[in-house]
């Protein structure tokens, strides 16, 4: 009896390939969030520190948004679940709160 061969499921390899940009963007988001959280202004007059916090927060939130943008693609979403996006969203949200509260 002949029939179609077994289905070659490459999902394991596909997950690894699609996970690379998500992991890199998560690391970028976490790094900039850490930077935004560790910058401590010396006082209300320390404009340079506040000027450093804002771009760090923007980059962290931007990397988190880029992670979501990559995940929204249907081909990626079929293979990778929410568990791949949440680690990038957490530092993005933390940085957004830091930015909104003014440092």
C-alpha cells in the first residue's frame, strides 16, 4: 500500500528562527528600561538626567511595540504564543510608567 509520506513538521526550526527577533527586541527593551530606571536625577534642577530618562523610556517602549508588531504577523502568531510577547511588554510598560511619572 502506498500513500503520502509522513508530514515533515518544521515547526521546531520555525520557532527558533522566528524567536530570534523577538528575543533581541526583548533584550533591547529590557536594557533601555534598566537604563531609564537607574538614572537618578540629583534634584528637580537636573535637566540632563531627565533628558536621559526620556529617550531611554522611548526606546524601551518602542522596542516593546516593535515586538508586538512582529508578533501580529499571522505567520508568526500561529507559531509563537503570547508567552513570547509578554516579556518584552513588561519592561515597555514599566518604562512607559517611568516616562509618564516624569522620572
